[in-house]
């Protein structure tokens, strides 16, 4: 491969090929989101609570993929990767969906939604209402409460504060959104630079170096705020890296899927080869093992310490039929992909890698489901006062709401992804390392 073989203007995805799909996705996402907000505000008590968890499930699933896209973009730049230049723009496009996920995060700001998802917020509001003589000081009320759970919340009130939670909410999207927007902007500007050199690459590498800590902070605390916060009494010091492992793995699965899809559409044939499938397959294999290591370590340390505040997470997920999902994740999310991806030759087969990307994405959905949905029964039952004396572990029929939320937010995710893909060249064709990437061999 020489520079003469690469089109002067690069390659652009024909918007006409995806225009109909984008229109359908936009309509489903807009109409579905509006109707969802109305349902969350006005629907029957039990189903409003159930749908709040469904919405969080769908939002967090697609959010983790965009966070993973940000990670791969930052890692590519900061490591000065040559082989990944051909697929770097795909990484950027996946990551640049992140700022637009704010649209689907907005329902989490509704008190009617928070009432079902985050018990600690209701305790704060209830405590504030109970202290009119102190100006509604929730922290003081929690401090004087005789309930041990209220005292635990008081000890965590420096972090579990509603105003601080709102500040963090917008900080995540503002800070990390700016980082990925800036890096993608510089990357696209390179396509029209008459004298592309290494100066822009050094600039991208420098800014990616401070972008990685921002990603680490935003990903970790977003996972704590939105998912760990479902049970304010529980904590795990490994939670952030556990969510990161799944995010990176499944963002790579999306990148592999998009690369294969674009190749089948007749694009990237000059710059992407089976060597790229092999390299991306090795990264997927690496993070399959890393996810399993972190997942087991978290379980083992909590099981061994046997501290009440920590064990509730796994006790709930090993009660009745939830243990089937827990055991299934071990077998399907680790052993199966480990054995399938360990061979070198299969990672160069497009059909196999297409299957594996879809498989990993489906297992990541089960992983996020395992994080969030077991909390739905106890939380909705308590908020709606339907549980009586027996804890509610499962709400029948709520899985239909899960599908609805996944379709709505999935359509929004796909719309923004296709919009990114059609708005610039599919690869940085004027990057000095493009020939190194096109001719990579490993």
C-alpha cells in the first residue's frame, strides 16, 4: 500500500444510504422520550417506578459504550498508536456520542424518578421537611435520627448531597464532553490541512494525557452516582474499574462491528485488513480477561470480608432466580469468549469477529441488567408500598418496559452515531501514520 492508493479526499459514508434509518431512529427517540417522560410523571405508581429502572438500564448501557469510545480515543492518542490510525475516526465517532447522551439523562433529574431510584434523596427531602425550625436542614435531621440507616446517610452526606449530585451530573457531561469534542475537532481539521505534520499529533497526545484522568474521574463517579447510589448503604472500592472494564470491552465490540459493516458497504478496503481484525480481537480478548479478573476480585474481597454493608449486593443477586443470571455471567461473559477468542487464526475471520462483537454486546447488556434491575423489586415495592411484610424481588411484566426503553435510547444512540459517521471522512487520510496503519502486520 502506497500513498497513491489512498483517495485524496478520503472516504465518506454516503448519507443517502442511512438517511431513512436516521429518520426512523430520530422519530422513535424523540417521540419515545417525550412519551416516556409523561409516563414517568403521570403513569400508575407501580409501573412508573418500574419504568424508571428500565430507563436507567437503557441509558447506562449505551452510556458505557460511549465512555469506552472516549477511552480508546484517548489511549490511541496518548500512546501514539500507529496501527490504529485507520480505525481512529470510528473510535472518535463512538466516543463523541457521549455529549448527546445528556438528552437521555435528563429524566434522572425528575424528583418523581429519583423517588424510586435513589432512596437517599427521599430521605434527604423528608429530613429537610421535618426540620422547618432549622430552615429545612436535612443533615441535622439525619444526625439526630435514631434510625441507624439515617445515621449512615449522615456520615455520607458530604458526598450524598442533592445539590452536589446535580453539580456532578452536569460536570461529567461538560468536562468529558469537551475533551472528546476537542480531540475529534482537531482530528477532522487534519483532513483539510495542506501541510499535515506531527505538530497536531503532539497536541492531541498532550491533551489526551490530561483527558485520561478526567475520563477516570467522570466514569468512576458517574457509575457511583447513578448505579451504586441505588443502594446508598452499599459500597465497593472496585466499582469504578469494574464498570470501566465492561465499557472498554464493549466499545471495542462496537468498533469492530462498525469496521466490519463499513467494509461490507465497500469502504475502508484500502486501509483496513484482517490484521486490524486480529489486533482489535486481541484487545477484546484482553479486556474479557480483565473484566473477569476485576469481577472476581470484587466478589472475592467482599465475600471474604463479610461486612454487612458490602454483602447485600451479592446476597440480593444470589436469591431465588437471580443466582441463575449471576452464574450465567461467569460462564457466558468470561469462559465462553475466553475460549472462543484465545485462538489467533479465528480473530482474522470477519464473520467470526462480527458474531463475537454482537455476542459481547448482548452479554454486556446482561451485565448492566445484573447491576441495576435486582434493585427494582425492593425499591419499587418500598416506594409504592406494595411489598407488605415480604420483600419483592421481581416485578412481573416489567421486562416489557425494559425493551421499550432500550429501543428508544438505542434509536437515539444509533442516530447520533450515524450522524457522526456521515459528518466527516471515515478515517484520517492525511495523518502521517496512515500508511503505517494500512500496511500493519502482526
